[in-house]
């Protein structure tokens, strides 16, 4: 067959001598094999567009061809664009919705949450890409419906249900009972979050800290310690009812202040308007009554994520009141916290204006007496210290918001705080239709202690020794009087949370209770769970002044709870018996009996048992110290710092300033020096790195006064000019 093809092709070539000469074809026959001739001939004929081999055009509907760039790089570009122009009105977000790379990235994130393991891009099958493309096209064509329960464009990898073969009873149960968020809904939510988050993160006020990347409760505590020192009156407001739900028109109005893309706005509006089907409470009670007494233990699938471990669930029970409520509006899902911040950002901006209006400097005050109250004075090495001044003090206030909870500090008379409270109540009534009263916004003095994020804010008077240099260079030391803001973990709140989790009973003399939920776990596993919980508590109370005390109390409660559990499990009667066998930190095995099995250390050496880690922080000296690291007043998260630095370096003005500065100081940048070395080496065939030889040659040329003679046969006149110019540059550089 191959020979017939070659004969046919050679005949065609003879007829078309203008294409390939016959002599060339004979050389190909003698030089290569038949397969090589066939391949070369097809390439040549295809190059002359004779139609024998036509290259197929890429299919625009193929999902593989739509992945042209990495999704993470597209997200990075969105963050850069929005931080470069934070005040512009965005109207072209539909273009990002069309980027299939973002949908693939959202699918990876949702699959990771669903299965508990990361899904690489190359592990996504062709069928999943086709379904994902169908979902994207449905969103762009307005065919997507939130909360669909029987018709899906794409299903979860874990969902093996054949909805076409379901009975009417099962279909009715699916349509009328509470169901988890559909898999495809979460993908759309992720895409919308990736598109909207960079837009609003560049616009949000630095006074809000909840539901934002890089900001958390620890940031709030550090800001309070840094910026709220010296305030006497505090307003603590609870606006968490706003997070329960807000009118659709108000949310869309807040959204359209900065985003005018119709498709994105319509998607979010449909998510807010579409009703969420929930099970009635009566049906739940009936179902509980019909539940069997004994149920078979459910075995997790291989790809099914494990439920929250005991230590993590216990720590979630310690969530403070301010962080206990997470907004969930309609079918918005993970978009709800972002929408809540968008709505409450108007309150943040209003409070920023009030802070500027309220500020009134005093010449006799030693702090906060700059023109606008931004540049603070005083001891910069100890910024939390506020010196005491005379009766005429600077009027100043500050504000912070964590979710639906606000904290306002006022330095001035109480009447000013009362006036501000009235204005705040009127603003919330007009803007959010939220009826607040004086009880919702109490005014408290710092001496009573203000509870925020389970930490008590109180004032501590200190008398440090102040040293300063007087006229003539004389160093003067004298006693000063000032205040520090003490941020202390609330031990009462800690006891209350432990009692809620059934770890202890009683208030005045708390008595640990056994945690019977860990009854069937091994001693090593139980100790490991409690150690993780203690490590998390140590990190949570990192910035509390009484960190050692409160963590030591938590260790005492958990150790006593485990001792009672082991006493009941191994029939040891009392905690004293458990401590005697298992040691103070419960690191020795409790079920070993002498004479019946090898010793624990022998079994551990042979690998037949798992090692038992003792409980940590059994003594107060083992608890780390409080973190008092300084916190800058103009703090930004790390990702925002990187963005601002990138934008600054990307600005051409920055480069021009650097070049002008280098030129003014008579310096040469390393890049220019390296380029000069390479240029001279390649052009003149000499190594300009040997500075000593060059300097000697330049000196000889200067003393002799002779010019560089180059014959016309060797160099042209242009090369002579280049050599003269390079010699002058090197001479200027060396001198």
C-alpha cells in the first residue's frame, strides 16, 4: 500500500514541476525511507494549500481549549486592578464570569470541601469539564436556577443518585424537606465571591475586621490595645440582628454603589429572592418519635470527609458572642458575609466622618495634638502608654466593628458620648430600619470593665520613670503618671463556656466532670485530642495579660475531666489513683497489669502500641508569656502590603525617582554597570572587568595624548567613534 501511495504521489509531482523538482524527489528517495518520504511530501503539499491535508480549526466549545490561563493568575490580576483604582465604578464583571478558568478553580475548591482531599486540575475528567461548561453557559444565558433539587447541570462526585428512577415518595421528600446546598450552587457562589471580593476589599473601611481575609479577632484585640488607650467612655453596640436578614432592596442598593454589572446583580438578587425550602418543626418532632432505638453504626466512605474532631468541636463551643453568628441570606451561602460587610460599610464610613468631626486638639495635651489627630506623639517605644495631662484634654474617639458588634471609645465628657449615641440610633433607623435604644448602646466607664470578644478592657495606672534630654544635653529622670489599657481574658466567661460544654459544674468552686464522649477512645487518642485543644486555647489567649492564669485553669479542668473519665473507664475509683498510676500529665498507660503482659516500654519499642503523649501545660511555668509585640497604627494585612508594594514598584514614577536619585548622588546601578560590562566586552572584544588594566590604559592614553589609531583595513570610522565613546565612559566611571 505504501508503494502504491508513493507511485501515485510521484506521478502527481511529475505533473506539477513547479511544486517540487524531480531531482529533489530522487534525492529524497535515495536518502530516506518510504515513511520519511511520505511525511515530508505531506508537509510540503500541505504548505502549498493543495487541500490534501487540512489543519482542523480549534473547537470554540471545547472546554479544554477554553483553559488558556491559570485561574489563580486571573484572580491576582483582578486584585491588582481593583487596588490600583479603588474608587472606580465596576461595570465589566461579566467578562470575568465568562472566564472558564475561574469556574475550574471554583470546582476544585468546592470538590476539596466536599471530599476532604485536594483535586488537581489534571484529575478533572472530560465529562466533568463538559458539565462545568454547561453550568457556566446556563449562568450566562439566565437559565440557571438557585436551589434546584432534581435538575442539575453538574453533580457532586459523591452524589451517585439516579434522579430519573426515584419514586414519587422520595421526590416529594426531596422537594419538601431541608436539603444541603446543591453542589452547583456552591460553584456559582465561589465564582461570584472570587469576582466580587477584590472589588470591595479595596474599598472597605479599615475599621471593620470580621469576614475579611487577613483580619480576625486577634487583630481586633491588638488594635484595641494599640489605639484605645486613654479613652474613658465606651459604647458597645449589638447590631447582630442585621445579620439575621436584610431587605433585598437595601442589599442590592448597597451592592450597586460600586458594581453596575447587570448579570452579576441579577444573579445575587435571584439568590436573595428565591425561597429556601425548610422542614417544618412539627415534622422533625414526628420523625424523632419514629426513630429506632438501636441504629446501625454508619461507616464513612473512602472519599467522605471525617466529621469535626472532638477538640475542634469543643473549641467552636468557646466562640465568643461577637463571633458566634454567621450571616446566611437566602441561597447566597458564602456570599452572605461579604454582602453583610457591603451593607455595614456605610456605617463604617459614617463613623469615620464622625471621628474627624469629633476631634479637637488641646495645646496643653502631650498626645494627639497633631492637626488632624493622626500622628500620635509620646513614647514611641511604648505606644500603649498614655501620659496624664491637665484638665484641658484633647477630645478624640475611635471606632471598631467586628461583624454586627461595634465598639466606640470616647475621650471627653460623657455628654459627648450621649450625643453620639443619639446620632447613631437615628442613622441606624434611617439607613437599616433598625430600632435601637439606649439599652442596646450602653455607655460604660473604663473602670467598670468592658467585655469584648471574651476579653475585659480595663485601665491600669502606672508610674514609669521618664527620661528625657534637657537643654545643654543633660539627661533628666523623673516619675511620670499615665495609664495602660489592660486586655484581660475573662475567667468567668471561660467557666461559663466550660459549663455549657459539660466539662464542669459550679461557679465558685468549679468541679471537673468526665467527658464521656471519649469513653471508647484509647488513652493516646484522648490525650492527643485534649493537647490539640489546649494548644488552640494557648493561641486564642495569646494577647491576654493573664494568659498564663487562664491557660493553666483550662489545663486543670481538662486534666481533671480526663482523670475522672479514666477512673470510670478502668475502674480505678478516684482521680488520685489515676494520677498515681498515670503520673501528673497522664502519660503512663493505665490499663497495663503487671504479670499479664509485657511492660509498656517493651511494647512501645517493638511497635505494638502507640506512644502516649502527656497533657501539656500542667504547670503555669510551662505556659508561654503574653505577646506584647508592637502593633503599628497604620497596620495592613500581609496580602495588602504585597499588593501596595507591587503597585508602587510597577508605577513608572517610582522608577524615575530612583533613577533621578542615583544620578544626583553620582552612583551607578548594578544593572547599568552589568550592561556596560557586557556591551563593552561584546563590542570591543576586551574584558572590561579588569579595572586595573583599563585604568592603566586610560592613564597612558591621557599622558601620551595620542588617539587610538586604527587602520581603515581593520576598523571602520564608526567603530572608532564607538571606541572613543566607550573609553570616555570608562574613564568617567573609574575616576
